[in-house]
C-alpha cells in the first residue's frame, strides 16, 4: 500500500543544483517520517536527510549546508534541494519513509543523480 515515487534526477555539472521530489500517499505522508538515502557504486546505502516537520529536519554531515529537505503537506510530497553538487554526490537517490528515525521501512525505486567534473 505504501508507494513512493521519485523524480528529478539527472546529470549536472559540479557546483550545480538539482531538486528531487517524492510523492507519497496521504496516510504515509502524514504519519511517517520522510527522508532520502543514497547509494554510490561499490558503497553501502547511506542516510542523507530526513524530516518530521518544517522545524525538525536531519542531515548527514556530508551534505549539511548544501542540501535542504522540506515537505508540502497539500501535495503529499517531500523535496530534496541539492546545491553546490560535487562528483562525490553521484549516486542513486532513494526516497524513504518510516515510523521513526532513520526512516527506512519503505523505499522508492530510486533516481540517478550524476555530477560531472
């Protein structure tokens, strides 16, 4: 019943920006913590950001100051604004939801983000 649909991935130059979107069902969106993970080739999936509400957000140290997570309750959508992108940010990005932190109970299918140098 839980479906997460990502969009917004693509190819950008280093220093550029990209915004990812994740649409969820109403029930999932209002009752679960929403977030993002990523997985680069040969590496484990890692936490990127999560949000409970506009005043309760969480970020991995590697993206603090560059990425911003927010949510639109009227659209049941969570966003990840990525600025100052680096080649090290290249990965498949997964939208995720969960009952608590980390929100890793349900996953989207992923969207590729590639940052070229």
